């Protein structure tokens, strides 16, 4: 959900500025390798943003007028809880890439010298195929099979989603913007990509903003 919000906010920032007519977010899961891949055609991240704000808890670099969230506390889950993470970003004619894992990122909190390197290069044909609009972000996460419950030391299995309906963050995130959100399971090629009923397929015309409510943890927009 945190990554989806980041993609949404990046795309909406371009739409708000009149630099993009329609956004795209593509999500692909592979139960065999336990990886979740997400592509978007948002603004992308410059190398300095990928090396700093993206890796900082509560750090942000968003341009949307009404972002759905910041680079918030939930970011700890996918930054430090992963078995492996790869981020590729294209912006202003440059490609930035980071390949690391959650343990390395966690160690870098106390030892900055352990921080992963950010590779910066000129775009290749493969990069342009990944980002046909010339900008965007690709994130690949490998999800561990289990985790240790810190309260009792019990080993708990981590369920891996195989279809969109198992991911509440997808099914209940309306995304009030012209963004096509597609989902695919690599192991079910016969089914192909399905466009989800959020973003451009959400019936925005049937909803109106009711109120902005302040809570101790932040603000909420009620529709």
C-alpha cells in the first residue's frame, strides 16, 4: 500500500502540473520467487533523492497538491522487512539503480558506510522499454517466507498474495485520478493482466469531498 501511494502521488504530481494526461501503474507478483514488482510512469527519482529521502523514514520529495501519504512510517515494512529490493528510476535522461536487502538498509541506520551504492547511468534500450514515457520508477521486492514474533519468539509464516483480491491496499484504494492500474500473476499467464477497478476505472463522478478531518496522527479526507 505504501509503494502504491508513492506511485500515485508521483503520477498525480505530473497530472496536476499538466505534464501527463494518463498515469500507469503495473503490479506483477511471482509466487514462486515471492517477488512483487511495481512499475509506474511518475516523475521518477533523481539519484540524490533515491540515496536520501527515499531511504529516510518520514522523508519526502512529493510534488502532488493532495498527496495520499508521505514517505511515512509504513515505509519501514518494505525497506527493512524485505529479503531483497531493487529500485530503478528514470528521470531527466538519467537512470538510477539500487540493489540491496532489508538487513543491509537496517545496518546502514547505525553505520552510514554500509549504505548501498546508487548506480547512475545513461538509459539503455531496456530502460526505454521499461519507461516508454522517459520517466518512472520500478520497485521489486522479495518477500521473506516468515518472520519472528518479537513478543514471544514464535516463527510466523508470511502469506504471499496470488491475486489482487488478497491485497486490501489495492482493492480499497480508490485513487481519484486518471491512472490505469493493472495486475498480473506471472504463474497464471493464461489469465493475463487485469485492469483493477481503481484509478481511471473508479466511479469518481459518484463521490464528492465531504470533509477534511484532523486526527492526532494526521489528516483524513472523507468522501
